[in-house]
């Protein structure tokens, strides 16, 4: 079964002027990631605006990414929905389409007990043979997978890892301590990629890799080569972009930066609006600095 590891970009979903899926742009982004030697692709996550997509749109995004990748790297697809039944239905369809693994976000809107969350994930795992990555992002969902809950779920044969986007490094440390070494712990907060690797984690599902995938991938590659100082230098290069995310509602900053460097991200889907002119000015200063330092060419 797939062992998740490395740097896996958390792909944006590009839209055209009418806020429809830009299929040619999506194919272009997949090819760019492959050329950058990332270790997998993750579509239909938070930065992919899964919450604004219809079921048909989700399936089409997954179909394009799988088709364009042509088996050259693992494709992780977000299939979490608010209800267990819908999540199972999507998971089954994605397995039939050829996804390599699924990322399942916690249910959202209501606050669920840990036992309810365990039941949800077990039901999905029983419905598919695909490897499953738990997705913990409590700031967005209002539900947190506690470390002991993760430990319990890690005993399910096809639940193989977790993307922890809690931003709480202690949470990552506890999961690493409680779970078996082959259970993949992936940072979902880009500022914690190297600390997670140093603690025994396996990599990251990273939003900043949309902008400079080579830089983000080098954090993992350099760490694996026994070059922690060089890996730290790469980690530091993410700071300015990470800090800039506060200039707008997710993923408006990420898409604007990509548009600035000629990548066809388009605008975020409403109700998220594009950035103000002052925010764009701040981003331009940041991007000029990145270009001057050779981080972005």
C-alpha cells in the first residue's frame, strides 16, 4: 500500500473569467509540478476550493489531474464531505477513476464527538480499498482529531497517514509518539515542514508549493540527503509568502501571486473576492524581492 512521503503540492483549482473550471490551466499546472519533481499531487483540498465545487466539478478536476499525470506520481484527491454517505459515494467514484489515495477532511458545520469522527472515518475506509489520509484542520471545520483518536484510526489497515493543518506542533509530536513509525505524518502548515521532518514526520502537503515547488521540495530532499542547514535555508524562503496569506481570504493571495508570475490561477470563486489594490501592491513588493533573490525566476 502507498506510503505517503515527500512534498505534495496542495493544488489550487484554476477558474476562467466566468468562474468555471479552466481545464487547460489545470493541465498546465500538473505538468509544471511534474517537471519540478514533486513527490505527489493533492487536488480538491482547502486551497483547491473544494467547498465551492459541485460533485460533477470535483470529479472532473480529479479526472484531469489523474489523466494528465499519467501515473508518473501519486495522486491524492480530497473526498471529504459534510456527511458520511456523500463522502463514501465520492470515495467510491474516485477509486473507480484511478486515484491513488484519498484525503478525508473531518466533517464540518456541527461539532462532533471523537467517537462520531471515528465512526465516520471507519465507514469511509470500509467502502474503499484506497489508502486514506486523515485531514485535520480544526480552524476551518470546527472539529479536531485528537492524537489518541488518530492513534485509534491508524489501526485501520487502509488509513495510512494524516495531514495535520492544526498549526499546533505539539499535536504533530503527540501523533508521532502514539502511532507506529510507518503511519505517515504530513505537515499541513508550511512553516512546520522542516520541524515535522526533524521530529520524525514524513513530509508535507504544501500550499506554497503552488508558487515555488522546487524550493519546497528541496526542504525534504536536502533533509533526506543529511543537509539540515541547507534545508533550513529553503524553509526560511517560505516565510514571506506564508505571512502574506493574511492579506486576503483563502486562497485569494495564493492565486494572485500565481497570476503575477504568469501561472493561470484565475480568481477565487465567490463569495471570496480578489485582493484590494493595496494588498496587491504589498504582494508586488514581496514578489520583486523574491525575484531579486532568485527564488522565483
